[in-house]
């Protein structure tokens, strides 16, 4: 017997707020989290703006010694997980063997890699930190979270590039639904604002080169010229419905569908026919009853020429004439592209839509591309009844993931 799965805790560290209340407030207001790079001297870089997390204090979750032993991407992950777990109240209500962790990242501890390589080049092997490996490995965010909360179930790193956060949530949903675990801490994390990562993205022609924060991350706009790098983390506590009900937990939303496919087409470009994106959406919505006019779609919406065309094609192909009834937006217009954390942050945007009947906007959508003719919620949030929310994610390597959430029916 397949079981129901609900969201009982949420946490966030983003460019528009380092807690869920701050993040949700930024989404409602259409806040732009894009700003000039401060992490390094970008005077020689073609990329001048990013979505940095502001005023982050790791000492809220770590002592000074532990903070020095952890990469920023892990600090973001643990901070968001702390908020989600505290919000859920799940610790002490579930056996540690029944609590799992699926937390992923696109690139892991790339800041640590850069720092330690600099030490090696400067002074040789003796300068490289003994904490280098456990500080940078891509699974260590999941490991640190499991250690902190005594989660003895499966603790795994999901890595599907820009689809990572959505894949982690979807795989946790499947595990609970099929009876393997009672609860999961799941989501994504990223901290890749450094000269090396930005140089790589610039040289593969992926990043916007606009110096104007309000004209850089432009999903669905005719002026779009690439994505803006963002960072942060978002975590959800997923729980089996009857367990959550029995302990009186608040339930933000029910996860009711998940799809995952691969284009098997190109290492960076999506399949222009969108066949596997369509199939991921179809898998996620299989058996789900929904009213298109009361459905919110959080699009991957990177602001690259191909992504926005391919996603719009996918929506039109799957939903047909009903595509024009959907409420669609890209919250990357506000946060930039948080890479491995993006899908999880966007799942939280879906939670906002369902709990408050608010569609977050696609900000700075001032010059719509005539080829993209759906309702992308330009510039201002819309108050309207939302019963179902769909989040799509596409990643380098051809990874496609889609999750569906809905209001909880008790």
C-alpha cells in the first residue's frame, strides 16, 4: 500500500532572506537579490553581479572551531536544516532508524578546493589542511546533517546538477511513499560564488554579462542573455501522513507526484524538442487531479535563450490549451540560479503558493519574448486560489525532474 507524504518543516538560506519568513517576504514583495560581486575582485571578470547570501552568520549553528572545519556550502545546508527540523518538531517523535537525509549539491565544496589549491601552490603539501577532504566532499552536507540529528536511515548526496534539489525531494518522497522510511530531511545547497566557478560559467557562455542587477536575471524576457549565479540552501522535512497526523504536526503541503528523466542529448544544452522534460512532467502528474486555473508552476526559468523556449514548449505540449490558464513564474528572477539548491528553494515557493494562495512574480519581465506567450506573472505577485503546484528543474547532463504538491486534504 502506497502511503501519503506531507511537508512538515521548511528552512531556507537565500539571496533574499536567510530564514523562511524572510525568504517568503522577499517572494511576496518581488525583491531582487542580485547585486555586485563582493567575494572577490571582479574588475577583470565579464560577470559583475550574482545572487549572494547577505549577512550570513555561521556561528548561529556552529562554534568557531567547527565553522573553520566546514565549507560554506555545508554551513548553508546545516543552517537551513536546523530551521526545518525545528519547525517540524519531528526529533523525538520518530526513531533515528526511520529518519533519512537526502541532501545534494551541484559542485560541493568548491571554495575549499580553491583555498587549499592556493596553499599547495604557495607552500607545498605541508600547508594543505588535514580537514581539506572532509570539508569539501560533495556528500558531507548530508553527513553533517545526519550526525547532527541522529538520522540513521539512508543519508545520501543527490547530484543532478541544477535539478539536484528537486531530485532529492522526489527521491525522499518515493522512499516514504513506498514504505522504506517514515521521514526525511531533504533539499539542496550551494556556495560557488568564486572566481574559478564564475570563470568556467562565463567561458561556456552560460552567464549574463549585464552589470545592472535589475537587467541580469531575466527569465522569459526578450533581453535575456544567460543566468545569474546564486547560492544558498533550502530544506524540507517530509513525513508519512499518518505519522504526522498522529503527532499533531502542522502540514504545509502534500507531495503527490514526482518525475525524473534524462534528455541523453547534450552535456549543457536541453533537447530542443523537450521530449524528456514533457515526460518528467507527465510522470509527476500521473493520476493527479488538478484544475489548470488553480495551478501554480514554478518554472526552471533560468533566463537562457534555450531553457525558456524549451520549457514553454514542454508546458504547451503537455497541458495543451490549458497551458494558458496556468500561473507560471520563475523565482530565479529574484534569487539568481542557486544551482543544486535551486529546486529545493523553488519547492518552498510552491509551499508559499499553496499556503497563502500567492503566486510569486517573475520580476523585471518588462520586454516579453513574443515566442513565450504564457502567463509568467510579470513583476508583481498575484493573489489567487492555488490548489496544486508544479516545480520543474533541468540540469547540465540532461537531467529533468518535476515534483507536484497540493493542499493537504485531511
